[in-house]
C-alpha cells in the first residue's frame, strides 16, 4: 500500500489528494501557512519569467538562473514543512488513540463517546473516528520483522 503524499504542487493549486483525510489536509494547510504557499506561487511565476527571458534574450546560462534555483530550494523547504506537519498529526493520532475530530483534528480524548467537537461543532462517535483514522495511520506503519525467532 503506497504512502499518501501531499506535495507542494497540491498546496500550490489547493487540490487535496484523494487519499488524504479532510482534517489532515486542513492540518497541513494550517501548519505550512498561506504565506509559504503564496510565496511559492510568486516564485513559480518569477522563475518561469526569468527562464523564458534567459532562453529568448540570453541563451547562455548565467546568474539569471538563480530564481529557478531559489524555487527548487523553496520547494524543498515546503516539502519538509508538509512532512513535519503529517508526522506531527500522526503522533497526535497515536497519542489520542485516533480520537481526533474529522474536520479540525481537535483532540477528543477524554470527552464523551458520542458528542460534538468543542472546536468546530462537528458531531462524532468515538468508534467511527477510530475507523476513520485507522486506515490513514496504517499507511504509515512499517511492518515489523522478526529476525530471531525463539521457539
């Protein structure tokens, strides 16, 4: 089973991948921040302009390729921020025993089994939350191997 990925291009065009839960998408968006997404969009446009200018006016590569390199570096930064946000969400899921709100990822552990989220007002049932989040967590778990088996 492939690990779901949220790539910088998904954030740039605001298109949630199909296998990513809504709360995870909102969590990543809130952690990465709109400033980074708009900065990346600006860098894409400026790098494309510089690249076309280099091809049309000056075909020899020189310092004009710096915006393209900056775009590549900034894309790597966004990728790291996204990965950190997903890891943080997965840790929260495991510590809350999959009792996070589907809409806002609010920790619902310690609250009644069937209630409303205090953060967003979404109704929940604890067992449904576990069934909702378990497949997401299962995609990130690595299989354990027993190298030495005692009989």
